[in-house]
C-alpha cells in the first residue's frame, strides 16, 4: 500500500489539506448541494470476483448491480462513508 495519499487505497481526512490550502480562492466556486442529484459509479469486477458476485446475487434473488447498490447503502449514513482496505 502506498504512503502517498494520491495513490493510497485509503486516504485519510486531512491528507489533502496542504494542497487545497494552496488553491487561490479566486478559482474556487462554492455551490449548495443538490439533494436530488445522483451519482453513477462504474464498478468493474472480473474473474473469480465476478463469479462470487453472481453467486451472492443469485442467492439473494437480486441482480449483481442490486447487490453492489445494497453494499454502498449499507456503508453508513449519508455524508459519512467508512472506507477500509482489503
């Protein structure tokens, strides 16, 4: 695992603060969030991992994309994401 936050599997809060502090505020636009917005995430799973995901989905009576969506929803409350390595 890399110690460089730009390539690390699990960057920590504050890792980018020094870089962000160097950005001229003239070039920063602030906008209110849109609670109706959506985010599309493309997940690529191959080989044995793909077969595992298919088996999990079949056992749950769901499609693989529904299983992945459930995992993301179960990660924690909105605004608080816990990311781990492994």
